[in-house]
């Protein structure tokens, strides 16, 4: 089953950029399709593979920050080629 995931990591600390950059670089190095924009990172792939990688990378990201939030949206379909029709 293919899924699309939108992630927004928000460390609640002054020095937040290194943790975000590290998290995104780790996702880029994975086998997943990763797209980024200024507000979030999107990940696409097979459910089991995506969730396995996210579980590991989220844990590592949380270990690198003192406090933080991670917003996750999961869609049950591959939306990487989505283009608005208006």
C-alpha cells in the first residue's frame, strides 16, 4: 500500500536549525522519495518501508532536541505527482 506523508519538525529551542537539517538529510539518504518546501517535508513510498524509516529517524531527531513538536499527515495514496487542476 502506497502512502504520502507530510512532516513538520518544530524544535522548541533557540538553536533549532541543526536538528531540522539533520532530520531532512537522513530522510534524503533513505530509499524514500523526499520532496521539501519551506514549510514541510513530504515523503512517499510503501507503508511498511515509510513507517519503519520514520520510526527510526523520528526517534533520532527527538534525541537531538530538548523539546519539540512533529506534525504528521498521512494520506493513503501516492500523491507525489499531484498538480492542482484550477
